C-alpha cells in the first residue's frame, strides 16, 4: 500500500496487514524529520488502543467475534491517522520545505518579581540558553547583543522575529520567592504565528543548573533538531555539578557584560568564587581570564605582569579542563598579542575558530592582531565575519570603524559610527572613534566635539583622557593639551597610565621627539599596550618615521607597512 502527496512524494508505504491475517504491521513514513522509530512508536500506540483489554481467563465467543471484526476497522483508522499525521509532518518538518526552523532568538527572561538580586538569574538563564543552542552546528542563534536590546520592552514575538530575521522566538519569565523559582518558557514559530511549546517549571534554586539544561534540550526537541555527535553533547553538557558555583558564574557574567570599571571588579570577585567552589569549572576559568583582561584594559594598570599572568594561568586551566572550549583559546590569543607573541597568538585564534566559528569575539580580537601586523585586508575580512555573527556588538563595530579607516574608506567609517550611535548614543568609545575619523578627514571642530562627548561620558578616566589630550592638541588648544599631559604624567607615576597615551598627545602637539621618548619608556618596561601604537589612528602620522619602524622591529613585527 502506498500513499503519495500531490507532488508525487511518497508518504506511506508497506502492507496494511500481515499476510494471512488481520494484524496491522509497521508502515514507514517518508521524508522530513519523521523517522522510523517515531513511526513504529505511533503505530504501536494505535495498535494498543485498537486491541480490547480482556482478562487472561478467556473471551466469550461474542466478544472474540467483535474483536475480530473491529481489528480491520482500527487498522484502517490507524492508517488514516498515519496518513494525515505524515502529511502535516512532511509539510512542516521536511528538510526541503520552507517550514524547517533553522534560526532562533532567545529573549532576555522577564524578571517578574522585579528583584534586583535575581536579575542575574533571569539574564543568565537567557545567556546560557544562547550559549548552549549556539553549539548546534546548523542552527543560527541570535547573539546576546541583538536580543538584549529588547530587555524590559513589551515587543511581540512576530515583530522580534521580523527584525532579527529568525524563524522562532523563545521568551521566558522568572519569579523568585525565597528559595523557590518559577520559570515559564514559550517557544513561538513566528512565521506561522503559533506556539510550538510552552511549559512552566516550579523549582528550587538548587535545581537551577539542571533546569536550564532541561529547557535547552527540550527546545532542541521541539524544533525537531537531530542532535548527534558534538551537537548533542554541547546542548546537554554538564559544565559543573555545583549549583552555588553556577550561580556565582551567572553573577560574574552579569557584571562582566556591563563592561564598566566598577562592575568588572565585581565580575572578577564572583568568578573567583565560582572556581573556588568548583575547581573543575572550565567555563568559569575562561570567564575569569576574560574579566582579568578587561580589568587591565579599562584601568590601564599595566605596571606589572601579575594580572596578565593570572589571566593566562586561568585560560590555560580552562583549556586543560575542557579542550573543546573556544573561549579560552581566544583569550590566550589576546594575551599573546599583548605579550608580543604574535605567532602564538595567531595559532590560538585559529584554534578558537576551529572549535567554534560562531564565537564573534575571536574574529574581533584576531582582526586586531592582523591590523597590528599591517595585514589590513585580512583584518577587515575577519572583523566583517565577526560583525556578521554579532551585528549589534558595539566593540566589534568600533573595530570595523578602525579597519575601514586603515583600508581608506573614511566615509564608510563615519557612516558606521552613526549607525552605532543609533543603537546606543551613550557608548563613549564610539564617540572616540568618530572623533578619530573626523580628524582623519581634517574636520577638527567635529572631532573635538566628539572627543569631548567621549571624555564626558567616561568621566575623564585614563582610557579616554589620552585621546582627549590629543584632540585638544590637534584642534590647536595647546595650553589645555599640556594640562592634560601633566595629569597623564601624574597617572603614569602612580602606575595608572601607559606612555603610549602620553605619546599620542605629544604627536598632536607636533613634538615627535617627546612622543618617541614616551614610546621608548613603554618598550623598556615591556608595557603590553605599546602594541596600541600599531592600532590607534593617532599614530598613522609617524608610520614612516625610522624610529617607529625600529620599535616595530624590536617588538617582533615587520618594519615595513
């Protein structure tokens, strides 16, 4: 017996009954994601429902006769059910059809309790779901930066799906009362405007770790994803057995994502607690290494290698515990870049991309290495991949701006800055990059205004103060620029500043000799941020200077650009 769709695709084949009898046997559904095991289970259920459940002592002749007459009828009903179910299964899940779900966005969980102390849980659950689903090779998952802009906003799933270009949207709600949490989850096919799955989980906080794995696995099942090999392992992987360590990890990531000098120190504290509570928690070690690198970058405290060495130690520990993680390899690449170990750094970045080509941070940091080496077309190609993976990431967008300048596209760089400011007008670093582009275009007043905005937003922190001095000098405000130099030198003496930023102000003042004096100080002290002279646009004016080429050569870089 064979049933076909109107396009000729075979839907059901096989005999309806066994030879010589009335017993239904297994029929096989063709096409799509409906596999043989599911079909057998369905028929077994239909057959069990079709057969009368009588006692073992025997059946009356009347009942036996009725049962024999009923079996062909139930067999026919089962065949019809299979035919109808197979039709819709084929139409919805066929790999060749347009209905297959291949992309998903996981929304930030709504914290219905509105408790500040549980926000890290609601954010962390969503981020954990994103991370786990990203491990599935053929599933496109919207990155954190794309979905978290909807946090706290009342936007329906269909609109989100249209804006992010995904097939399905998962949303969640969390209520915490003491040690009890209620997690409600909905999964919506935004194309068909129908709910694929909805469930409520009543759990203890001590069950949080297992619950988020359970939710991720159920989502994959409801999306009809075939999880084999690494895909199955990634989504159900047990990264820690300590619920307390997991909660500290969530809090650490929560503060890390805020990227401010105040919150990043809290991130380090929580991640340190996580690895203390579970010394085998590889993800926590990887997160701790990242946080320690960000502490150094934001504080500019490069006076010794302590934090850098600790970051390397923690990243290496993460790799030792879990060689399949891409994140610590990317971090080791960044550390290698700041330690001027160029080949080692590139190898780590390549390894990270092999392990997880969906991790956008690797493209971001790798492109910086390529740009430092003067490999500008390669750097632009890498950061474009990073932007494709995470289109709303502002740090990645910054890198795009700098790469566009290096490749001669000043108008494209300025347009990118404006797009970034539409996403977040208060992201100080984008204003700084815009200022640099304006100065490259010779628009000094616009450049000074953008630099002033960046400096105001960050509160004259060391990371922006150097460029502010350069901007003042370039705009002809010499006395104000020299006042900034004095402030920077005091910070340098207090080991809160590197010489490369002071050098940039002197370049704005036109004093190249002083600029190279400060660059040489950084070289003699092996300051990691000296490599920023190869990255920041302020130093483009001295790239042909023999002293600049000599510094590059002594750092292990090519002396020709």
